[in-house]
C-alpha cells in the first residue's frame, strides 16, 4: 500500500516514489506539454489502482477503497473550486 502526501510523492514502506522524478520542478499551477495516459480501476487484490503512463514513465499507485474514496472527494472539491475560478475554461459555465 502506498501513502501519499497528496503533492506527488508516494511512500511504499521505506521507498519513496516521486511523480516528478527526473522532471523539472512542477507545481499545481505549472503548465506542461507532457502527455500521459491515466487509467483507474480495481485490482484483483481488492485495491484501487491509478495507473499513469507516458514518456517512458509507468507509475502504478494502489490504494485501499477507503483511501480511494478520500482521493475521489478531494477531486470533487478541487473540481468545484476550479469551476469557481475566474478566467480560463474552468470559469466558463
């Protein structure tokens, strides 16, 4: 199981995995031309996997169902906040 600090760094036991490993410093508001494929689904072991693949990087992130619910709620909150921002596509309704 991975523990996330919700900022792109995930810990599996003593191992730390950075979603930005080898990349330039990125943040929430940094734009990027990098493309990636995102897949989300259940595993045969009862976990929820978020799988990110692109440009030579494959990142499988496994979460128990309760953690996945928390992440889903964070996504809903962020989407609601983005809709409230002025300017850009997210602010247009």
